[in-house]
C-alpha cells in the first residue's frame, strides 16, 4: 500500500477514535490519495445499511464529510499549516440506491490548496463549495449513486493557539 494512503488511514483512524467516533463506527478506508484527489470506501454492512438494503443516508453523509474533510486535513498537514476546518452547508443529490460498498471521491485538491494559501496570506476564513461523488463500483461502475456539495470553510490559525488540525463538522 502507498505510504501516503497508509498515513491518511492512520490520520483518519486517530481522528475517528478520538474526535468523532461515529466515523469510526462506519469503518471507512482511504483507497487513494494524492495532491489532487482522495477516494475512500465505506462498506455496506449491518452498521451502514437501511431497512431497504441500501446505504443509509446518514452513512452517505459521513462518507462525503470524510472525503472532503480528510482531503483538506491531509493537505493542511503536509503544508505545515494549522487550520480550523468546518462545513457551512451541505447538499446531496441521490441518483440511485447504493446497494453495495460506496466509494466517495473528492477531486478538488487544487481548490483546497488555493484556499489554504489564500487564508494564509489574508488571515481570513475562506469558503468554497467542494464536490464529492459517491459510486458503487462493483455494482454500477462509475455511475454516481449520489453527489454532494459541501461548503468547506477554513482558516489558518496561529500555531500557538491550535492543535495541528482541528475539524468541526
């Protein structure tokens, strides 16, 4: 497994165990990560399945949150910047029932890096919509089962007052 993927999974596991245990309950796994994109899998199982046999809406929202949030956390961590992250809004469009493991993909690494740079230069909070696409590759190939738009809000904070990365969602 790629070293960066391993590190991202360690960061995700630590964050979910100590900060947001509901994420840990869903057992996400980072599959790929680079400067431009992140993809992660949420398994369809007894914990994430609804009464219709598809992935529960809440689990889908968690997957979208993780894909965008972890991408921003990882990029901030690699840049050495301390950042406060939050999501200001979320919109989900559901295209078909996700009846298998779901892969969430965020392809906006460049936009997130620009947000980090702008906040670092201005000291201001920066907001931007980030898109996450959810698919069931083993069942539907690349056809989206859902598309989420989350407004990511981030601000670089002086290192003397923050932990390395703080996420509020």
